[in-house]
C-alpha cells in the first residue's frame, strides 16, 4: 500500500510542498518535508521520574539519529487519546510508530490498520496483549527492561532477609497494565512459600495514595506483624515509607521499590527504603537504532531487553556521589 503511495508522491509537484512546523509534517511517502523519516511516538506522558527520563531520552535519541519525531503524550492514562493519536499517525502515513501503552489490551483494531498501511510498530517499556493475527504483524519489536526480572529481585531480597518467613504487603500500579502483571509474575516465580502477602492493593503509582493505603494496611494488620512492603514503583515506595515512619515502624518494616530514581536512592541511603531495583529508562538509542535498522531493511530482534541493576544503601550512595544517575 505504501509503495503505491510512494509512486504517487514522486510525480507530485514540488510546488505543493509547504513549510513544516518544528514537530514535523509528513508527505504521502511517510517522510517529512525536510527529507527525514517520520516517527510517531504514542506516549504515556507525565507519570513520575521514570516516565519523564524515559520519554525525554527517546525524543533526544531520535533527534540525534536524524528522525522527525512527533511526540503525542496522553493524560491520566487515557487510552482513548492514545488510540486517537495512533490512528492519526497511521492516517498521516508516518514511517514508523513507537507505542508506550497505558493499557495492554484494546490495540487490535489500531494495529490492524498499521499492518494494512505497512507501518511498523515498536512497543517500548510496556508490552501489549494482541489477539488478532493480522494485528500482530504490525509489531516489529519490543524494547525495554524486564518487569518479570524486577519482580523476581524483590522476592529474592525478601527471601534472603527473612529466611524464617515474613508477612507483608504489595503496592501495585493501575490494574490492566502489563508492567503490573509482569512484576507480579516475577514475584510469584521466586517468592518463598513461607512469605505471606497479607494484602495487595493498587496505589496507582502515586506517593500520596500509597501513603494513605499503607497507613490503612498497617493499622488493619497490626496484629500480623508486617515486616515488608513491596512497592511496584519508587513513588509508591516513598509514600509507604512516610506511613511506616508515622507509625513508628521505620527500620522494622523493609520497603522494596522498583525504578531507581535519585529520590529513591537518597531514601535508601537515609534508611527510609531497604532495596531499590532499577528499571532502566535510558534506552532511546536502542529504540532509534531498531527503527533505523528495520527501515534500512535489516533484521531486528523481537525482544530487545535493556539491562538493569539493583541497589543497596552502599551502592546507592556511590551512584549519588558519582552523579551517574540520569533521573
């Protein structure tokens, strides 16, 4: 389909070209008026330290690689706005689409449209659950760290620190996200049989909400002597730490978080957190390279896993002192 459109574009008059805005506009062949390849970025938008670092890194990497990238963030995890942005990119005949989805389902129709238009899609950070065989053809690769690995690291920390077993809580992100499911799967893969999760609740990635939720859980399960809290992101872990401190339990309840923001590492150094698992947001170069390679006709791996690491108080202090953190 795009080949036909390219043929039409070649005979179009040069006089029909117009100047483009800073964000770029595309011709019928998918390239911008500047001659650059065009990429649409269906993004999550403001959500915390990880998201800001990740999306800025992707934008910079595509700019450095010579692409014309249009950034389209949503608000409040609004999937419908993401779908609208995705479909517009298809209609605009961009050369490729990057998708960081707010939800893992509901993408089949849009992906089918991309497949029919021969527009490759690259999912970043979060996977999508696609049922339709034609829709699956649109997805070239997924790029991001392993959420399952992150959950496994949290479980192994609890196992090591509580060999005789322990009770605790899990603070989850919003329901319906692959990241939430995968981190839960990783936890389940490794957690010892004598470790009991008294309750799991969503705090929607929010520090304030996590503080409120944790305070309620600590009061509800006071007699069960909770000893750990696994928060699926740093912001929730920091909120949990506030509630633990207010309850007079600092140092008695170990808090594990995922992301690796500077605020979390500082809280780890200060003793408010016990263990921080990095979910590395810096993979813009890998994403831009995957898109470039595919558009150049090269083979691209289906799953490009980004390496992450873990921090205790000592390694967190070293990272902060060396100023090596990007976010």
